[in-house]
């Protein structure tokens, strides 16, 4: 549209605004007022323009809040563009509604994806936190998994390396603690064994010394007036002296054996002849206690092992059988062929050994006598000497209760000597 009066002094004719809109055409008065205000606002300058709405024009008719205007002057003419507000509002409302619906649909589709993506991204972090918490509780069973990023992978490897290092170091420390505990227990046990050894040695030597001293004093004072009584005194002094020598000899033997001072020298010898020599040393004790002894087995029987270890072991078995016979008067020594080995068994008629006691009879200084009564010089070292000798030689040994015989059987096995052509 163009029109209006030229108020810039250019002599131009003022033209009337001719809008095409029917409603504006029926409101000429309002259009005239509007054009006058537009021209006044534009002034005389060429190229000027302004925008306005009907609130700023001062009009209060039906045009209010229905149109927006863009006005300008060029070449002495005034141009006005207008836009219906209602149609603009409808388009804007429709756009807002569509944008809202699209946004709701987009959020409905995006939220699950974001949820699963966040779970996937945060899962390595949670696993790392759980692993660190387990490491803090000294539980090294879990390790960090692979992550999505290089930085998280580096962190996972660092945590896993730390866990491996801590686990190995703690395991080494626990092993050292266990070893230290074993050594402390061994030291405590050694101290206890030493104390028991001194107590037992004092107890076992005190009696024969007292007996020897008493009988010697009796001889000096002339108490034994007859040759028979004097001979009895002499025999008692000799027997107690031998008992003291046996105690000291056993202590020295056990000490040398534990320190490894006695060498092992395997050789061929007749174990039957060795048994005869050992049993000959107990003839007086067997006669004194009125004990019967049977020897069963082939003769001769050649074996190949250390002679001194075999002699000590058999002597301690026989002495143990003589000292601990309590349910009869029968002792039996027998040889059994076991293929490549010869088993030597020494049995006596005594009460059976319980399972609990059977686990302790090989211990040093164990005598199975809580009252600590003196058993003819027995200190509880005999079976421990047998155990030490057989373990050094690598030969089997043990015991069992023999109901048919009516007692306990202690046995050891010696390897047969190779046959020579």
C-alpha cells in the first residue's frame, strides 16, 4: 500500500492509503489516523522505517491486537506491511504444540537409551569400587574388568596390579608368621623338653645313687656280717651302677643321634646272631623276674643296614618289653620274612595300648606313667631312639595290639642282604 501526505516539503501530493483488506476499507477514519501517525513518525528522511503494533498507534478499534505493521519511506512514498496477529498466533500455537509433542516423543525414546548407556558407562566404576572395598577387607578374589576407555583400563590394571602385589606380600607375610610360630612353638617345646629331661634325669639318678650310697655305707659299717649278705650288697651296688651307666649311655646316644654325629655305615650281618647277643644281656633280668622268652624264626638271616643302629633299636625294644610286662611273664621275639625285608617283632604280655597313647609313645621322655614311678631306670628314651634310628635309615617301624598273643607287639623291618654268587 502507498499513500499519505508528504510532510517533508517536497510538494508531492498526498495520497490515500488503499488497503485491499475489506475490513480496513470500511474503517477509513481509523486508516487516516493511522497514516498520519505513520507519516509523522517517519519524518522527512529518506530510507527511514519503523515497526509498531496497534497499541503504540493509539488506536483502540477492532484493529487493536489483530495486525502488526512494518512501515518505511522511500522516494517520497510511504510503504506499510502488515500481518494479522491471529494467524500468527495460530501458527505459533501449532508450532509450539508440534514441538512439545516431538520433544515428549524424543524424551520417551531417549531416556531408556540414556539409562542403559549410563549403566554401561558406570558399571566399570562400580566394579572398581567393589574391588577396592574387597581389597580393603583383605579379600583378593575379585579383579577389575576391562573398561570402555583407555584411562579406565589403565586404572583397572593399576588396581589389579596393586591387588596382586598385596596378595603376594600378605601371603609371604602370613607364611613368615606361620614359620615364626612354628619356630616359637619348637623353641617352647625344646625348653619344655630340656626342663623335663633335667627333672627326669635328676629323679632317675637320685634313686640309684641313694641305693649305692646306702649299701656302701652298710658294708663300711659292717651291717652285712655274713658272706651271703655281703654278696647281696655287692650285687645291689653293681646292678644300680649298671642302671646309672645305662641312663647316661642312652642320653649320650640320643644326643649324638639328634646332632647327626654318628655316621651311618650299611653292612651285611646276621640279624639272628645280633638278637642272640642282645638277649644275652638281659638273662639276669629275665631270671630275676622269672620271665620266659621264646625266639622264633629262621637262622641265619642276613640283612644289609647299619649294625649299630639296628643293635640299639633291638636292645631298646627288648628292654621296653622287659620293663613294661604287666599281664603275664611271656616275651616272644620272632623273625618274619616280608619279601625284600625281614621283620623283627618283640612281643610281651601287657595291657593293650590305646590309640591316643599310641600317638605319644614315640615321643622323647614319654613314659605313659602319670605317677612318675620309677620303672627300673626307664626314662622314656628307648622308643624315641628306635624312631630316630629307623627314620635315619628309612626303615619302617611300629606296633600293634595282638589279642591272640595277649599283649603288644613292637616291630621294625630291615632290608635283606643281596645274595652273592
